[in-house]
């Protein structure tokens, strides 16, 4: 702590922004947050204040549009028959019955 009641040429009495004690102007220094503080209240800035996050790359390198649905006709034992209302288009074989009949 300094003796306030002394004369220093070119200096003046000031109050520390942190503790409120009186000091001579040449005994104070400016802290990182802009406050004029004494040597007991001076502290360096936290190094974590300078850390910046790295943005994630959220998009894939390339994209494609979703293809439209493709329906593939499937021929089975019933759709191969040439019977009306049983056969499937492009699967029926003419005159092929395979023992299946609509009559009961």
C-alpha cells in the first residue's frame, strides 16, 4: 500500500476501481476489462477467453436426389396362367393353365 499524503511531481491521487483504496496514478495499471487497478488487484486475462470453437462440417461432400419408386412385377404360379382376372399383365402365357381353374 502506498502513502497517499506525499507529493509526486506529475502524479495525482486516484482510486482503484477494484478495491476502492487511494493510490498515486503511476501505481495503477489498466486491466484487460478496462479497469484501473492496483498491483494487488491486477490479473491477466483468462486464456480460455481466446479459445474459439471450430465449426462442424454438417453437409456430406455430395448429394443425389432420391430416386422415384420402381415397381417390378413379380410372376408367380397364379400370374402365369392365361385365365382372365387371375393373370398379371406381361406375365401370362397363352394356353397355360397349370391345373388352376376358377370353377369350383
